[in-house]
C-alpha cells in the first residue's frame, strides 16, 4: 500500500500544515514491539551511565589517586560529550542508516566500557568516559528515528514513546542502585561491564528485529557544521556547569560567550550550506518550536530544583545518599505511571490540555516544595516532589511524540537529536540559574557567629557544605551549633525561593503549551485523519 502525508492534522489551522506528516502503513506487529524492547535496552544504559559512578567515586579516587578536579571530569565528561554529539550522530544516522549507526555505537560502547573498567590512571578513565559518551550519542537520535519509522500509527507510536520514556527514567533510577550492587560484589571497574550484556543483546538480536532506515537521497555531511555544532554545545554547557559550581568568573563566562557566538554562526551557516546538519525549517513549525521550548523548560526545572532538593535532603535532613536515592524512587514512579497513562488520555484529550493541566499540577508541587523549610521539611519536600513529577509525566511522552511526528522520515535521525540536546541545555541552565538563586539567598540569610575566624567564615559563606565542614571543627564549641542552625535555615530559605520561582516558570510554560499546541488534535483524530488520507490514495 503506498504511503501518503496528510497536509495537516484534523482540526489544525492552515499555518500548521507542515506539523505532523504521518506516513500511513500497516499497524506494527509483534516483531516490531519486540524490536522496541531491544531499542529500550541501550536507551536505559545511556542514562544508567550518567550516575552509575556516584557511589564508586571514592573507590576509584583511592585506587587511581585522583584529584578533586579529575573526579569531577570523570563524572561530567560523559554527559558533556553526549550533548555535543547528539545532533551530529542524528545526521550521520540519516545518511548511513540508523540501525547501522546504532550497531556501530554498541560496538564502541562495549570497547570503551572495557577501557574504563580496566583503566590504570585517572586520565585513562576520563578519556574512556568521553569515548563512551561518543558511543552513547548514537543511541537517542537513532532510537527515536527508528520508533518513528516502526510505529507509523499515531496510537501505537504514542505508546512506544511512553515505553521509551520509561526506559530513560529507569536508567536514571537504576544507576546508583546498579552501581551499589556491583560494588558490593566486585571491584569498581565492574560498574562499566554492565554494558557488555546489554549491548551484546543489541548486536545479536537487533539486526533481526529492528528494520534499517535512512535518507534515500542524503547530502554529504558538512564538516564545518559538525565542528561548529560541537564547539557551540560543549563550550556553552561547560560554562553553565562551571558557573553553577564556582559562580561568575572569567573562564566560564567566556566559555558561554564563545558558545553563543559559535552557535549563532552555526545557525547562519545552516541557512546557506547546501547540505545543512540541521534543517532549520523544522524549527519554524509552531508546534515543534513550542514542544522543544517545553522540553528545555522541563529539564530546566528538574535540573535546578532537583539539585537543590537533593542537597537539602542530604545536608539539612541528614540523609545518606542511599536513603536519598531510595526516597526519590517515589517521585520517579509517579513520573513513570503518568507517562504511560498519557497515551490513553491523549486519544480523547488534546495534548495542549493535558500539558497545561500537568504543568499547573507541577506548579502546585513547586509551591509545596517552597514551604519545606517552614514545617516538617522531609515529608513536605518529598510530597512536593511527587506532585511535581506527577504533573511532569505527560511531557516525557507527548513532547517527543509531537516532535517526531513532525519529522519527515528521511530527517528523523536529526530531529530525534533535538529533544535530548535541548534537554541537556535545560538541565545545565537550570542547575546554573537556580543554583545561583539558591546561593544568593543562602548568603543573604546566613548569620555567622561572631567568634568564627575569618577563613572559616569565608568557607561557610561559600555553601552549606562549606559551613558543615567548618562546623565539624571541635575547637568551635557552641559556635558550631549556631553555625549549623543558621546555615541550614539559610539554605532552606533558598529552597523556598527556588520553589516559588519554579512555580511561576511552570505557569508560564503552561501558557506556552496552550498557545503553541492548541491546534494539535487528539491521537484518535490523528489516526482517523491518517486513515482517511490512506483511503483517498489510489490503489
């Protein structure tokens, strides 16, 4: 049966005629659903590797004699490199075949994970983590592109997106747990070896269950665009993370400035080069633009308020990292449940209505979080996080669905890189901005004991962690208690303002969802429109 592209979604206006161009083919059968299960495995692995090192870091630093700076790079370099290479890998997949690129990435993931597991120096481990990031960047754009190809029916595609989102969340949650279990049985290098069986399954089964797809008429890859993309993304995210950690200083501000300038040059080049790395025409679509802004906004919120909340749980509530991780399973479970219910609701309710409702619920959760420091901190904060994540659940399903539905099949790899790229920017920006807000309120509300020595006072002003370290000095006596009380109260006040700021932002995102996505129909309407278009096609 030949394929066709409806000129617009049912119920959409003329300006949105390029929004969703769903090819109509037969509904996916068992083989493709089994293929989806295979695709979810590397997806989960990429997010497991984001934080699997957290519990192993003390063992690694002791074994490899790592400096504090080297330890930070061991953790951060993986995410940096993934963010930088997503767009490039999406474009490469469009040209050489998405399945082929995924299989190449799987081989690379296995080899570089072995390198990390048996690293004999900090430098070797950092390089291995960077190379794992390059391999990991092949996963998200190719997987989303293949889901777009395998599940042309809107109902099935929305369910597939929800299951894919679940694998992402599962990886984030399982990372520290898997790391802890492996450390309890083996040496620290074993945390990297979990990639071997997972990617082994992809290599063995993937070629039989996952169909190949590519751009039938690809243009050559533009090396200059690739270099500019990497430079813009890596320098900007590096600068934002450094600002969040060390505050405003010459190096991170210069890095962000360079990233912005190179990014503007990249955009200008994409408008003139014959084979652009990123087709900017896709971004002019109202629904796609709004969806990507919402993706970045959601990542901004989760990155910023997540950081401050975790610090509060550890340094104010006094919980161990393991207990914090276990408690955060509840918000994560809420996110997964709502995310998987979203495709069912979206069959009868427009995505804009679902997203607006969810964002308003998240705003209520943020307000609850803002009150954690005033009463029953732990219970209130945890309850607020659960409400926040309940409201955020539809975003992880509907945003990639909307964006990928708008993608022509030949460009779906490049388009599949966009949600991940803007998400990385959002997290980095949220950690930087909301971290600075929290720090400013902390310093403004901190009341230092008069007898505190000047060097100790400066350290306490830097952060709550610094104040706690100063208070551990047995020579301070009663001043230590006063310092801890004041520092924890000041940090709580910072959490309060972060929560309120986030609530206002979420309300703004709700307005954006209502305005930018109001023309997007229900999934049932999309399916009927696709069926009508298919019936009208001559046979």
